[in-house]
C-alpha cells in the first residue's frame, strides 16, 4: 500500500481543500498511509480522524519530515497551477515524485485576469514540474495532455452524496445564499448586483441575502452592500460549515466566472436547495438551462421564477439528486482513488 504525503499549506479553506482531506480519509480506509503536512490551523480542524498529520512551520522541518517518512510520492493540491507552486518546487528539490491535484486547467486570459499573458507564460513552465497530475474532468485532462504531452494524467471525479431532503425551509422570510471564497473569480460582486436588482425591480423587496465565506474581497463586498443601502438585507457570516449554511437559505446563487468542479452546487442540491448559476465553465453542465444566467437580468428573472414556483423547483431538485447520485457516487470515487494511488506507488 502507498505511503505518501499530502502537502496542503492553504491559508483559505475551500471545496478543493475539503476534497483533498476526503482523499486522505478515503486512502486510510483503503489501507494506504497518507500524511497531511499543513501550515494553517484552520485546515487542522478538517483533517479526518485516523489521518496522520503534522504542522510544518519551516523548510528544515519539512525536509526532516520527508526524510523520515520516505514517501513514494507527494500530492500537492492546487486551485490552479500557480497556486501552491512553491510546494511543487520543494518536493522536486527533495527528489520526491510530485503529483499536482488540480481542478482547473485554463488560460488566465480567458477570464480577463490581470497580467494574464505573463501568467500564462509562467504557467507553461510550472506545468512541467509535476511528474503526474490528478484532475477532475475530461476537459482538464485534454488540456493537460496538450500542454505537457507524455505526463501521466489521472481523472478523479468528485463525489456526490444525495441526502434527498426537500422543502425544509418553510416558516421564515425567503433568503438567497452565496457561499465560497470571497475572491474575484467567484463573482460575489455580481451576486450583490443581482440581489440589488431583484429587490429594487422585482417582487421580492423583503428578500434577504446571506453570504458565507472569507477572503480578500470581503471589505470590498461589504462596502458594496453599504453603498447600495442594503446593509440591513445582506448578512456576512464569515467562515461557516457548508452543512450548517444550506438549511438557512432557500436558493443558492452561484455567480462564479468559472468553476473546476462546483462542490457547493452539488451540496446545495443534496440539501434540497435550487441553484441559479452563471452559464460558464464548470457550472453549465450541471444545471438545467432555465437555472443558468448570462447577465443580471437573466439572473433576476430565473430567481423570480424559482421562488414563485418553489414546489416545482423542489421537484427539479429531486430529479437532479437522482442524476448526480448516478454520475458521482462515492463508491466510484473510492475505486478510482485506489487505482490511482497504486499506479503512483
């Protein structure tokens, strides 16, 4: 069985980090021996019981830990190729086979990133560092095979546990939720604009917006809510467990400009909540057309339609639960992970 390291120094905890912890937990169940190396105490709260873990505060300590454990390989989770790039360099320097666990493979210019041409040139070099990749979609695999032909690329789809709950939000004022890292590509600024348009021009003037998550854009978003005179309608919860968030809302708004694999979308559907999402990479393949939007007007009309016909929307949620359960089962995830870890050993 494989003995390996998962190097996860993330300062912010999102869906990809949580899936990384699920890899560690499932690997233990399969009889493998992962060790999670982390730097952020927030991540420590999410490390599953039974998974060996150690806090790393310096390079010498990391080097010593690697020497003692003698891992067959190291998995380095990356939101995109330039995130946790240092982790790739560290393990290459230590002579350890390095595996990038990456949910998104794209050109930075596709989504209008600042200095995107420079980032793309750097990314081309960084993609050469890993010895292998674990990604989550066929499209990512195709892109990786074009960028670094000859590298091993494995697909490990995220999984979906449908709880089958619907209609559990009655008895209080209707509330929209947005959940995730408060960073630019998540599009929460557009989400606030959509909410403003909905409450000013629609029939839901008493609607509330609940925002869960932390990130560098929190102050900007709070200022937006104040500027639009919506301070009494918009609540910033900060970091919150996803499972505690969903029962508080009636609809999830997903305005991300792109997603690798929309974990919150699947979780919301699992919890019986309709989702309105941007018609973009990583979202459009999961939702029906009438729940996708291209602009603020589309979003407002789609949200109004769902809230006005909520029972019909809940029936659609039930259909999606069945579909997702078949496509993204935990048993399939577990079987593929066991194969990947064995192949990397």
